[in-house]
C-alpha cells in the first residue's frame, strides 16, 4: 500500500534548543496511527511542522508523494491534509450550521464570492447538512456553537475538519477534558468518520490510543523510540519506562 504521509530526518530547533530530532515516520494510505509521548515530547510541534504552521530546520515531509515542507497551511490543506487543535477552533457566536458552512465555503473558495447571496450557491446547504449528519449534529444545526457541550464542540470541529474532504487527518488530543462517556462516544465517531482516510492521532487517553490506533508510534524528547501494534507497544520495555509506567503497562 502506498504511503500517504512520510517524514524523513525531520528536525526543528528554536535557537540552540532542538525539539524534533531526526524523526522518520511513514503512514500508509487508510491507516489509523496514534502518536503518544510524555508532555514536552514534541508532539504538537511535529503536528505544526506537518500542517505548515512551522517550517522545519531540516528534513523532508511528503504528502501523497509530494514534498510539502515549508508550504503554508492553506496550501497543505488544498493538497489533502486537515487538522484539529488541542483547543477548540470554532466561532462561538455563530450557529453550528454557519460554522460548518464557513468551512465548506473555504473548501470551494466561496468565501470570496461577494456578488450573490450565499444561500443561493448550488448544493452548499446540502453539503453542510451531509456533514452535520455524519457527526450526528443535524438536530443542533441552529444552536449557537458557544452554547454546546464541550464534546459537541469537538464534534463540530470534526465536521469542519472533514469539510475539505481531506485524505489525511491530524487530530490533536480530541478527547482532552471529556468525561468517560463523552470519550467513548467521540472515539466511535472518529472511527466512523475517518474510515478510508489516513489518521494521525495524538491522545493521552491510553484506552482510546489502543482501541483506535492500528499502529502506535512513541515520541520521546523529539525522537521516535518505537513503532508497532498496540500489543507490541504494551510490551516494549523502553516505552514502559519512558511513558506508560510499569504498573499501567502490566
């Protein structure tokens, strides 16, 4: 199976401090990969490099066979990569429908259409309705985003992420701050809506990591120390010592 996302010798330094230290990583098309590691390991920095929010110091990033390091986030998105952030990235004073409509408009460059009413743009409402149905928010279409539950806001952000019809999705701690019930619901939703797409997931809830990740990579101090199946990672001595802890791993 072809590679959807490939990192080769990726490095990022801030002054004399090296945060990402020669990361090599390859995700197959359609694979669900979890990326774990202790706080300060460089996980969010790595996401910023892949999505174009940061420029690498050296190394290569390849998306769908094309080099993208140094590209802007908008250009990376147009090639087929979308990401969510640790903090919800929505418009709280707009409705759920309006939030998703903005994301769809960006996908089709309709945010620059000034000479006709947006309600008249062909198929726009249909596309928004389909996305809301996919993330089970159709019944909250007219709710203000800022009045939703936290898990509802993360579902909304997921719909906005899907609006660009990405081939590769990066999710940065999508379950942070959720109850166990909300976590279980959101994990199943992510499994459902990312089917057939490539997913790279950063998450601290190990139950979610082991249930969603077909393979898991472990980042410690800016380096990948292990990659394997959930069972292989559970048994990896370096991972047990650096991250999971003996008691949890057992």
